C-alpha cells in the first residue's frame, strides 16, 4: 500500500495513504463489501473505521433480530419477482432496487452461512423461516437478539483471514470528489487519526458504509458510539432520496435496546412518574382504552407491530407510542416498563384470542410478566443483566426513539451514487427502501449492496484512472479549509456539546415521528441558521478529542438541516401520515383518541405519493432542494437463457446504470 506526503503552505505536510478501493465503515455492510472485493480480485482494499466495536451492526439488536431473505424451506413457493413485489408494495421504492434485493438475497444469506453465522436449519438442511412484519411468506430468520453482531464477527474473521488492511481509530471528516469529463467522481477522504492528525486517503473507488443517522436525534436507540456520517456525502453534493422515511419505536434508554417481541407480548405494566423517577407513579395507558383487556391486547400486539405505524394509531397498538410520547415529551414525566407486577385488573380471559392463544401455546400463563418472560425468552432478561439492569428487581425506563432510516443516499441498481461516480453507499446510508419494508430487510440490503458494489467495481472500475495531481489539489484545499475552521472555533464560546444538543433536540422535536407544518417551518429556519453560524464560526475544540467531535458536529449539523427541509417539503406537499410518521393538524380527518383532544388530530396518507420518490440535493450553505420523481417500475428481465447468457458474457448487464444516471439528472 503506497504512502507519501504532499507539502502545504503554512501547514504541516499532508500524509497520503493510497488504495484502489477505500471502504469507510466496518459494520456488516462495509466488511462484506471488503470481503467481496478481495474475492473478485481487487487486492488493494483498505477499510478505515472509528473502531470495529463502534458501529450499529455490532452493538444493536432486538428481542429476535430478523434477517430477511427469500424463503428456503418447506413448500412455500417463492421467487425474486414475488419478493420484489412485496418490497415494491410498501410504496416509494424503486422497482429495480426491489428486484435486486430480492434476487441477490439467497447469495447474500448463504455467504453468511458459509462464513459461520449459525442461522437455524432442520435435519434436512432447510433454513427455517417465519413471517415478519409486511411479509406474506416465511422469509424471516434469526439467530436471536444479536444476529447482526454475529454477522459482524464472522465477517471480521474473514477480513483477517484474507489479510485485508483495516485501520481503526480513523474518523473520516471529509469526502473528497473531483471533476472529471463533465461529471463528479469520488477520489477518497480526509480522516483524523487517534492523535488528531490529518491523513488523506486516495482511492479509485469509495465504498461508503457509515450507517444510519443516529447522531441526529436526542432520543435514539442507535448505540451511543454510533453517530453516522451521511452528512459527509451530503456536503459533497451527493443526491439523497426518501429522507423523511424513518422508523421510530419504543426502546430502553439507559441501555439502548428495542423493547419489541416478548418484552411486549408478556404484557408488562406501563407506569409514569415525575421527573425524579419515583414520585406520583401511575398507570397512564388505561385512560385511553375501554377495558384492561383491550389495553393489554394492544400491548401484546406491540411485540410484532413494534415500530410506530401511522396506520395503527386510531384503535390500534401505535396509540401506545403516542401515549408514551405525551407523558415523556408533553408532560415531562418519565415512563417505565414494570415486569414485576401485572397491570391493574389484568386477566388472561380479558385478552383477545390472538394474544391469549399465543400465550397459551407458548406455555406462558404465569402469574407475572417477568415469569412469562422467563418462560418464553430468558435471554431477554439476561441481556439487560449483562448491561447492569436487573428487570426482575427494577423497572425499565423507555421512550419513543429513532431506530432506522429507510431513506438515505440515492444509488442505482449497482449501488453506485446517482450523481457521484465511483461512490458506492452501502448499508443503512443507502436509501433503497421507501415508506414500508419487511422487518429484517435492512440486514439483507446491506449484504446485497456489498455484493453489487464489488461486482461493478471489479467489472468496470478495476483500472486506476484518478489523476494524482487532481487528488492532491482537492485534498490540500479541503485540509486547509478544515484547519482554518478548527482555528476559528478556538475563538467561540460555543462548545461542540452545546451545538450537538441544540440540533439533536430540534430533530427529535420536529423531525421524528410527530410532525406538523408549523413546527417544521420554525425548525428549518433555526436549523439552517445554526448550520451557517457553525460553518462560519466553528465550535470550541480543545485537544484531539474535541477536534474530532467538532468536525463530527460539522457534518451532523448539516445533515439535520437537510433532513428537516426534506421532511418539511413532504408535509407541505400533503404527503400526510405514513410509515412511522404522524402529521398533526387540528383540522385533520383522523383523531388519535377522543380523550387527547384536537391537538392530536392528524392527516391521513395521500396514497398517490406511493408512486413517487422524494429526491433531495443540498448546497454547502445549507439550502436543500427536494423534488418528487416517478418511481421506477419492477423491470421485466430477459429470462431466455441463451440471450441472457450472452448479455452476461459480454458485460452488457452493467450498461444500464449510466443511462439511469442521465435520466435522474
């Protein structure tokens, strides 16, 4: 791997590390991309990361973390087109991406199996499946709460076996692009090392695997060590799509973890207290349900209807999310799940048959929620114990949290950015999904994206074409710009913590699951103003760690301003409430619950937007422009073997995406 230095005026020389393909991020998507590249003969691959233990993939999960793939058991007939139609039916997802994610899912899944991920199979080698949300077939599988962690561990072993260079404690602070033949292309990145020194990373291709936007929100289930870095690509001018389409759901906040699955199915007691966590406890859900049985049945349903869903508010399980939000945000109280006692007036006979039959078949008719949880899923208790929380003796504090972004950067069917060549966003940062997606499909998408990016790079971008002089020019300019920005920050009183708290509070208040046109107008104005002030003045940075966090603030603050503008556009255009977002309107057609008043009336979804995708591009001053485009249909493929084989042999399967970029422009 080549290294050299380039001189700078009035600044220390800039160290340059070269690689054919740079992978930014070491979660499941990035690691798989690196492995796939090496297996396709791209030997000069470099992975840079804040740390192997610092991503979402290795630090997150759920009661039974799902991996979604084509059905591989029994007589449940399945095919790529059928699976693609299920993806496509969620709305606002491009059909070619749906078909690719379906078609490549068996390859991606079996690659993980071959790497040692212990997905369950029967004595005959069939990989057993179950139905997940938005899934008509038994396509889902799981190895328990830590599915993505075990994926990462298997991929890390493979990376090390292949001796792929991996540099940890590297914080990427800028994505570098150059102009070439009338287009823009990725050229590498700038990163800070553990001592805070700047390094330039020169690369023919950049696989951008930086995860979801966890650092944008104050109330978040993303692990604290993960902030995401989509703002780096947005600052570089990369096109995004479907940014307003995120998922939110109830999660514990002392240790960040989704309280889905059996945590809800055992019907725990919901209590709220004053801000001290002790005074004036009350069971607040009961006020909005006609009976204890109806309340507990909806709590049970949250187990597999876990994400907040605008279609399940009125008379449905998502009313519970709203009631938790009212207690925590509107009333300033704290909410806890108490597994030690049943809710008041609890009885199995009062449950709907769906809940009662499930608990009966699971032999889970014990006297308390914790006893039922111990019977059905003892690992759910052990998980919290491993993080110093004993839910057998203390209540578990929760809130409604940001969980996943279905949107992200816009890329074609080979996972190359629509408007920046040689840039390949993979994993959650890629906005392939629309309004609704089957549970577990994000893990599949990240693996598929790595395969597709590696295939395209090996087929079309194998040769080195990046001019060293062009790279040196942009690297020096950006490094000098960031050094001057950090220097200005020494003269301001605003710390990076102050800045981050401000935009995270704004994003959780205006850009999360509860939205309103009035709130968004104010939020957008304030967000753009904060970005422009931060861009001009910087924020205080004393020492290497502060410099790192200050530069992280730079792309996070920019990203939150772009996201809020995209959300405002969707609300202003009349998209209404869909996915995991509720648009409040005192004159709205729907009401969450009569007892909550007109403040909780909301707008229904305008289903016409399911045939469109919202694309967004931003300029460095913080102005973002969004527009709706028609979504691409599911393609009709040439399935005649002889002609399809010829197209493959001749490399014509890679040709369509160049035309796609032109159409998008």
